[in-house]
C-alpha cells in the first residue's frame, strides 16, 4: 500500500512541513536512545487527550519513581524531567549479552493548547505511567449557542 499522507487534502508546503514535523517528533522521542540528537539517553513517549473541560497527558516512565519526576509549565509548554536509575543488581559488567534498557536523566517538553489553568494542574503516577490533568480555562471551553428560529 502506498504512503499518501495528503490524499484527502489539497497538497501544500504547509501540509508537507506539518507532516514532517510530526514524523520527526515521533522518531525523536520514541522512548529509545536519543543521545546523538539531543544529548539525553532516552525520553518518554506521551499521549495528549482532550475532554470538554480538561486535557490529559500520559507519559510512559517505566522504572521511574513518580516522586522523583518534576513538572513545570511556562508559556504554553509543559516540561517533564526525571531520572531512571540503573538498579543496583544490574550494574555494568562484561557479562552482558544484550543491553536495550535505557537509564539516565530525561527531559520532555510538550506544547499545550492555549487557555489552560496552570495553577490547577495535577499529576499522579501509577504502574509506570504519569497522568497529568490539565484544566481548561473557562474562556477556552466550547459553549453551546442557541439558535432562534423565526418563521416568515
């Protein structure tokens, strides 16, 4: 099957740039080594979901204690920082046959839509998934508008 990212839309350079940006974002932070590109060993993958009155951001941080994760919000960017430490029983040795797990510090910044209440952000970590609840400001929530119908 051929890859046609713009088959349902009119081709434009903006569409191409948007698709390339999404592709690089997926490749750049896939939860595997990113060292040659941004100087860190790994970065968590994230999902951002929208609800009527809030957003939810899910970040996979397996093996990271949620208490050691720092969240900060500036402008419209949420930054997640932390460190995944190597267990003491998994010390580096010449006995390794394969080494795929990543350890070290990470920093992941996610651009959020405008119109949120930054002082009401909340976060919890369960089973290696950080869940951040991001309330929308009242002005950014969708509102129903009643249409008056007149006959005549």
